[in-house]
C-alpha cells in the first residue's frame, strides 16, 4: 500500500535504498495496471540500481479528475517520507506522463518538496489536443479523455499540465516518437519548459511508436 492505494515495489539485489523511482502507468486514465508494467518496472529498477514503486491510482469512469492526481500527490508525499524527495525520480508514460507532470505542478502549488527529476514517455500533456500532430484524430482523442475530465474544462492545468507554470520544476527528460499523434504534446512542453528555465531535454525517436519503451 502507498497512500492508501495498492502499489508494487521492485528492489533489485544491491539497490541503493536512499533513492527511488515512482512510476505512473499509462492507459488514458481508463485502463492499465501494475501487472501490465511488471517487465518495464523490473528492467527500470535494474538499470537504475534503485527501487521502483508502481502506483495503482484510481481510474475513470468510476473516478474522475482529480482522483488520480490526488493519489499521485499523496503517494509522492508518503514516499518522500522514507527518502529525500530530491532522490526520487517520477516517471510516467502517456496518461502516466500527464500524471507525472501534473503531480509536479500540484506539489509546487502546495509548496511541497519536489522530485529530483522526472521522465515523460510519449506523455499526453494537453487535454485540449491543440497540437497539429493530432490531425484528423483530434476529435477521437478529445472524446476519449472526457471520461476522466468529467465536468472540468479540458484546459484545466491538472488535466493539461502543458499550460501550467513550469518555472522551478526539476530536470525533465522527454521521449516521444516522431510520427505519433501526441508528438506536439511533447515538443510544445519542451519549448515551454525551456522558456521557463527548466533543465529539459527531449529525444524524438524515428521508426518507433507510442510508448515503445514499455516493451523491453
């Protein structure tokens, strides 16, 4: 359990326990599970020589915004009670990337300690789907996101962290495939983060696909 939610922790032999990784799975805030990310989190723990904790946050349509964000923030706060917050990396893919960035912004808003860094894999950062990369699929994506948004406007920062105040955020690593619909969610975030003084790096992968990293 982490902050009252089911969680799963992966600790490889010889791992340093004074640092850790908090992982938020993807799935459009509607699907996804810790079991689906078992292999990914295992490989991540070994590569980083640190424990990885995956959170089973609440999902839509039963639980709408801000349920998942509340779970994420509470999980980070509880995890940071066992190690220095700056020694924690938060990572998420797709909707989990949205949750990662939204969590950082909410922690900042509440003047709580921030993570040391964060990684966003093909993150959905804009519920308004304003990027040109959505093309003819814009309406499809927006319709799918309504289940979690509920009655909240799509440009709410907790749903569209692209529009938040990124100043003061920890270093970011952004991964995205060059031909995926959410490409502009990442490229626009990179532009805004750098403009806000964030140490942010983006890697755009050709011959790849949405969240290819979870298939190790």
